RNA sequence: GCCCUAGUGGCGCAGUGGUAGCGCAACUGAUUUGUAAUCAGUAGGUCGGGGGUUCAAAUCCUCCCUAGGGCUCCA
């Protein structure tokens, strides 16, 4: 590949060209980093150094991990190369020569051996050959074209991402076409940190964690209120879309998990308890319980589709290093439901689900989500015919939905294909929320049957589905999207009534009672603080509305309405305010 | 699970071998105030847990627990 020069201004490039340019610059920065590390740590072995979103990294095999001080030194060393403004040069070599050059580096040898026979093998250098790296190419013209860069962090990373391999030391950095662009990016990161749901969870009194129950949130009254409002909304949708709610036990005799296959495939993530010499497993999923409910009676085709919703609490013993705030917990609730239906009903069921999902995401203004279709994996149950048909149905539905999606071959569960919905957090990391999965296995394992119209006994299909998925995770993503400012219908405290002086307290309490009687969540701040302070408190807690009352308002039977955006909506009669609030809650605005 | 970093009153932090501190919050009193912080006082900590070094440990060593960043983006 030919180097790209900064011959024209970055801002004149098309978005695609800008993307390309940044990738080249970041990849080039990774090379400069690699050279700096080689100079400072002579024994370090180079492995890979690709551009990534917003930056680059390079993985090194070194005996000792890098310290923060090392990082500073490396950054200074990089400055020298960039100041020198030397040219990036690529040269093609024979395989034999390449092998000779990387002989002492098993990682590079492995990379080299992985290059297809019909591809060129190239090395690149930006220091007149003094430092060379096996490289596919794609650079800027000169080191000086890396206008802004910064090393951000170090981390351990397995070679090839496989935990059975050696752990390498990764250095993360960022690089930009200008100092301003970099500054903007770093500020964006800082802003994102302010939205971190773990910080806001504390600040807004929503939840906390304690080592006594690792990775298991304690929801404070306000956090529980938000979750319950969400669940209430989901229940409304269930009513509309024909679901029935069920409740099932928390722990089951291990026999059930043996039957469902979880004991074999999922035991390491489960909690077990021994009671009276019998072993029980705490449920990590609701599916087997749903299957038992289906089996509880002789089923007819007339009952299908049967949609059973279960908000049961689940426990999964996630590996210690992967838990993360509310995003990945060990104790959770899902808006989970299982649909038992005929094969012919799959299409309409999933279609209705996608409709309900769009409705619910729309209600929360969730943007930036993407769909992923996961197709058959190597190891699977069910016939090829079933997979052919099921995949065709899902593909057609997605095509017709107009929703952009990606199809991932081999990513499906062993028991069926699925569609996952991913939503990014404040830092742009994607999290799977919604999902709809076909299951060809559960009906077999539980020998589920229904009486068909012609009197024969047939096997139903099971569809697992959730819109918000794990509600803990969903809440985390939602907090970051909204920066903690919940819409009125979700806000744990919807209104704070603020008396200006003590003599206004009684009036404000009356206002509070009036709103509360209509189902609004109201607090009256009758503390001895000044009004300014009360407003500030309410602002910090992101309460949607503050109703201020002093002599003037009492005289008029009104309250002065202030929104958390700082907007002064003026004095309004209490009944009018009440009506506005109720309307806003009802329409979920 | 693995690598790095961290753990000090409810929360946010300072304190690197010699008497545990600050801000916010809490509590008490005073103040009664017009849209983001009124003033004064009081109380609160076995410094994540165990073991060790030392005359002396929040501080040094060691094991464990928990949290944060990262571990599929290929030369």
C-alpha cells in the first residue's frame, strides 16, 4: 500500500477517507511505539499493533509488565522519532528472508506462517532500516504526520486473545490528526466518565455494591422504584401483546438441571446448595421452569402460542474478572418470557416481538442500537431443515424490518439461531440487551408435546426472548444514556416542593399531599436550608420538577414551576400543574 | 481465571515508619431567606481481612477478599 501524505487538509477529506487516514496514522503510531519500546527494553518481542477505535495498541512480550513511569519514558522516546519526521518505507521480501529476520520471535514466526501463500510479505521501517517490523502496510508518509498522540494505559492481554496462551503486555494509545481533535477526544472521555452509572448510582441513591455479595447490587428505594417503573411498563406491554405472567421457584433439585442440560454445560456458572443430603441448584435461567409449566397440563394447539413471562431472580457465578458494575452482575432479573408455539407460528411471533421491542425502545428514546443475527454453529441440535427454515424466517423478518443488521455465521447457540440487540454505553462499548432465540433443544429434553388439530401429538417450538434483557444491565446503560436524568415517569422522585420560608411549609405539605394522592412521587423539602440550597439539592438529584411556593404563590393558590433544565415555567395554579404532570407521566415524555 | 492499579469515617480524598486529617453528608442550635451551597457547634474511623518484620506499621513484606482498566479488532 502506498503511504498517504497530508497533502490536503484533513477536513477536506470525505468521511471514509478521514477514517482511512486515521487508521493509517494510528497504525503508524503503533510502529513508532514499537520502536521506542525496542530501544528502551532491548529484550522485548514485538507481536501485533493494530489501529482500533480512537487509537491503537501494541502487544509486547516482556519479562516485566510496564509501569506508569515506563509509559512516560516510552512516550518521550516516541517524541524523538516523530520529531525526526522520517519516512515510512515498505519493502517486499522473500519468505525465506522474512523467516530469517523474525527467527528469534516465535510470535512473528507464527504470524508469518499464517500469511497465505499468494500474499506478498512486507516489512516496514520509519528509521532508514534501523528498526524494521513485519507489517501488512498502510501508513502515513512520515512520522511527523502523527500530529497528536498519547499513551493511555497498559494491560495484560493474551496472545491471540486465548487464555491458554502467554500473557503479553499491551500498551494502549490514542492518535489524532490535530491537537484539537485529540483534546476533544480526551474531553469526551472525561465527560463519559461523569456519566459512569456506578458514580451516578451512588450520587443518585440508586444502588450500591458490597464485598459481602460480590457483583450483586443492593438497590436502594430509589433504584428499586426505577426498576419497578420499568417492570410496570413491561407488564403493560405484556397485557397488550398477549403475555401471561408466571412465578417459579428459586432453587430446584439438581435432577432438573441434569434434564435441562445445564448441569453438563453450565454448572461452573451455577450456585449449588446441599440440604438434607439432597443437592439443589439456584436457577441461572428460567427456561426449565417454563418447560415445567408447559408440561403441567395436557396442551392443545388451541392454547398456542403460549407466552409465559417470568421476572424471577437469577444467579450466575460469573468469573471474577468479568463482572462490571451493573453491566455484568451475578444476581439479576430479566424481562424474560418463553413462547411455546408451532413451527408455523415462529414468524408472526418474532415479528410481534420486534414490534414490541421497537415500541419499548422508542418510549425510552434509546438510540444507537444495532441488531445481530447469529446463524448455525458447528455443534448444534436440530435438523438442517429446521435450521434452514428458521434462519430464512429470521433473515426475512430483519430484511423486511428496514433495520440495519449484521449476520454472524457460526455465532448461534447450539439450540437455535438468534437475534441480539446491542446498545452502547457512555464509552461506546456495546452491551447486549434484547434477544430473541429459537430453541430446538428444550422441547426435546423435556419431551414437550401438544395435541394438534388432527389429533396427533406434536412438538412445540420454544422462543426465548427479552426486550431489555437483564434489567440491571439495562438500567446501567439507561443511566449512562440519560446521564441520570430519568424522564418523569421513571424518575424516583418526580417533584420536590420547595417552601421559601417556614411559614410556607404547611401550604407546601398540602400541595405535596394533593400530588401524592394522584400517584405522583413527591418530596417536600421543609428543612431549614435556604431556598437556593433546596433548589441545588433537587438539581443534583436530577428531580424533573421543583415547585416553589412563597407568599405570592400562596396568595394565588399557585406554585412556581422550575424544571431541572433550569427553565422557569412561571407560577401556575396547582390543579393545572397536577394535570400537566399526570399527562406527562401518562404519555411517558 | 490471568496481567496491572487501588482499598483510610456514610461518600469523595490527603496522609510512605513515630499522637489518624480535610471536604461533603449526618446531628444540635441559631437563621426564614425568591430559583444551584446561611452561620456556628457536635459526633463518627480495630486505615478491606489474616499473618509477619520492627522499640514503633495506614505506611515495609506475605497470603486472601473486593473493586477499577484490560484479555476475538491480526503481520
